[in-house]
C-alpha cells in the first residue's frame, strides 16, 4: 500500500510554515496522540495536564524562528522563558533542547548534515544559556555530576558538555551523535507507518513504542533506576514484536501497559521518548513526510 498524496497536493497551495510554527505543530501532534504512560488529550498526569503542553507549544514558536539568528543557546533559554510565562511546570525542556538545533538548520540544507554543522559550531556562551534554561525549567531527577554540573557555570562548548552526559541521557546523546536516534530511528519509523496508510496517531504511537523498545527512557532511568527503565523497554518491545497495531492481542497488551505505567505505585512516564518523537515529527513535517494541510485521518481506531 502507498501513502496518499492528498496532503502533498494540498500543501502546494499555501506558503510553507516557518521553523517555529512547524515546531509548534510537532508538539501539538505529539501531545494529542495517546501514547502509553504520557500525557495526551484524554489523560493527564499528577502536576502535568494536556493543556499545559498545548500552551507550551504555542509559546516556543517565536524563539525557535530566530534560532539561526540568535544562536541555539539563547533560543533555548528564550523558549523556556516563554514557556514559563504560560505554565508553571517543566513541560518541554527536552523538547526545546531537541527542536532548537533542528530549527536552526537552513531550509535549503539537508537536515542531518545541517544539524551536525549547527552542533559543531556551538560555543561556551551557548552552554551558559542552556544551563540557565535548565535551572529555570527545574527538570525532575536531574541529580549532580562531578564535571560541568548545571548548578555552576560551564567552561566548555554546549556540544562538549552534552557529550559528557551522552551515556546517561538520550537528549544529550543527540548532541553527541548528530541526532542519530531522532533521524535514524524515529523518523524512518514514522515514514514507514504512513506508507502503510496507518492513521497519523497510530504512526506516532508506533514510533513511540519502537524508540522506547530500543532505548531505555532517560526520565524513567533518572527517577526509578536502570532496572525499571529496562523493564519498561522490554514490555514496549513485546508489544511491537506482538504485532501492534494489527494484532488484537497486542492492542490489549498496549492497554495493559498504559495502565501499568500510570498506576500510582509506578508512575513511569517515558517523557524523554516523547521528546524524541516530537523531534522526529518536526523532521517529518519539514521534509514533507507529514504534509500540511493534513487531510488524512488523525484518529486511530486501533486503541
């Protein structure tokens, strides 16, 4: 089966969206999809509501539009400052850290090559701005490290300090490896699902499960430890291998997985995985894999 060209035809009738607006759309698509364990339009989490993520999505567009002009460190800080003006909790630090380097890539450049160039050009000032953004966002479970800790001032470039954290944090790892998990794992997964004519929501959920199966979630790892993070990844892999979304048994297993993640005894939120999915959605929108105006059904009938 081939993906419908209806959306591509419609996209040619209007001007392309700016990088900031594409980022906003990517955030909206991600948070409204019913991914297991995450906030979505039918499920909030303690201290985190879907409306918080919707407000945050609208807040970051303008700073991201200027990322190439003002530098990625300052763009990250301004995006988090803008977010704090509309919500009082950390909804999008990981998302912003991923979207800003992508938004800084010129429209005419290849995204993978362009983001590598952007990352290679980061400075100590970029790191300083990002450290301020992290302190403002106050992400949960961050802990402390011996070298280049965010409570102090960095003495290395943003990419260099991110490389130091790459082994323990998937978002930092993207700065180290040129967004390999985003562009090499998550983005092809979305493309393949849409080529199968799956609804967009189904494609997003499938991407989320695949990324989670391959890479233990950094937020869960920080808050609950490596054993728990691997358990979550194992269960996600079983659902994918069981044939979700086309297997009825796997559909039921996803429902059980979602309830297990949300249970008060667990509260295992794969938030870093959701951040990577958001970045992949931005890439898919930028390259036209998801073409706007979107005319295919978003709603999944499979969960």
